[in-house]
C-alpha cells in the first residue's frame, strides 16, 4: 500500500472521528467514556486497513 493511499485512509477516518466524537459526547450528556469507546473502535478499524 503506497503512502497516498494510507493518507487517504487516515483522512477518511479522521473526519468521522472528529464529527462523531462530538455527536457522541453530546448524546451521552458530556460523558467521555462512550467517546473513548467510539474512538477506539474507529482506531481498530483503521488499523485493520493499515495492516493489509
């Protein structure tokens, strides 16, 4: 996998991490634990793509 593809995947997962983290924070009334779980799931999915 070349560098440009890896950067594209990073951007593809960075946008949902920022927007989805804020939405998750708001839905759970300012609790960071669900945000941490959401971010961990995104990170593990992105890691699976990088490991290919």
